[in-house]
């Protein structure tokens, strides 16, 4: 494995890259040609370039591209696409480059990659390689979060066309319909020799610093060796809506030392009945579930002023 500085120098010197864009992400099909054109104009040699219009083929294409051995794998799409690429690149001598083309782009926000395409490409040419933690939901690596409860049901129900047309607003609109018939869960979270019990419709366990495009807390990050577990609301349905709105409005002012945040390195989640789980917006089984960390598992290109612990 090269050092981060050596890999940064190789990316800037040799410009050996590959491009994979999820054409089913909100802006993917429209922006694939623009991304390819900008990377070539920036001097990159593209060993491979793929617009992926069949989601089930994404992992196989990413695996084939990685086997070509680029110094930089540029992944364009939403958080699910980025999470898949990150999982496949864990502990490899290849940097992940981000083109945030999705609905909420939480991971890009966490690591400070600009959302505008031209600025994101500039990060690939002028940035530096850092390493960040990945979460582990069972054996599945993730960049952003694990959701237990309503969000997992929501990921199976939010219409793709609606997401493309109105963006992240599609999620609360769909959630309102699901919430009317959703039953609260009794959730036990075991961590550090203690058990914490919540009765709620929704529990999140975050590795990154953003959720739904908003800050979780001012000091949450993907490079701090911490997972952050927190319920959203209590037993009542209106409480979930109030807490969702409060979190979105005040996350940038809150800290991980405040309730209801539980910041730990590992935890175990059980529910009073098997509950669906989503990992970075993709369905991923049911509870019970162990969630842990893989420290500094992923290398990626970030802006030159990004902190790197």
C-alpha cells in the first residue's frame, strides 16, 4: 500500500482513473456525458467509463473496473452508489472520487466534497487522499447510516420517478402515507456494558455527519472512530414528525454530548419484533443486528483543506 501522500501524487501525476455513473440516480443519465467530458478535459486517462442503467449490474461493473487497477475510481450517483463503491474499495490502494449526483448526497457533504459537478471535478485534480472510517452492519460496510423502522419501509416505497422529479422532498411525502399505519418498535441498544431502551418508530445509527442532506450534529464526522445512535421521536406519530423537523433545523447547532445521541464504537440492536433494516438507503435484512466500525478503511479524494485524523 502506498502512503496517502504517494497516492495523492500518483493521481495528480499520472491521472489514471475510471468512471462509473449510476444512470438511475436523480441526475445520473443527464450528467454522465458532462462528467466524462470534464474528466478528460482535466487530463485524466479513463481506463474504463460506464453509465450503469441497470442497478443490479452496478456491483459487478465496479468490481471489474477495480480489477483494472486505476489510481482513482470516480463514482457518480447517490449515497447507495457511493456506499457500494466504498465497500468494494475498503483497504485497497485505490482512492475513491465522488461525483455527488443523488438526492441527498450525505457522504459528499460529510467529507466536504462540493455538490456542483465542476467543483467536484476540481476536487479530483487539486485535492488530497484522506482515509475515513466505514461502518459495519453485520458484514456489510457502509458510509453513512443504518436505519431501523420506518426509514427501511420507506426505502422500499419511495417512487423512483418522484425522487427524480422533486428530489429529497419525495421521502417525507412518502413517509406521511406509511406513518399512518406504522407501529412503534421497542428497541434495545446495547453498548459499553449498558442497555438503552427506546420506544420509537425510527432509530438511526450514523457513521457520517449528515442525514437527509442536513447535519446530524456539529461534531459528527466519518473520521472520528464513533457511531452515533439516536431515536427520532417516541411512541407517537406526531412526535416523529416534530423530531424530524427539529433535527433538520437544529442539527448544525447540536453536539454529540446532548440527548438523545449515543456515541460509541460498537453496538447491538434488538427489537420487540423483527424490523426491517436499511443500510445507506438500501434494504438490508432485519433485526437483531450488530453494528461496528472499520477505522480508516477507505481512501478518497477530498478538498485539500479537509481534516484527516
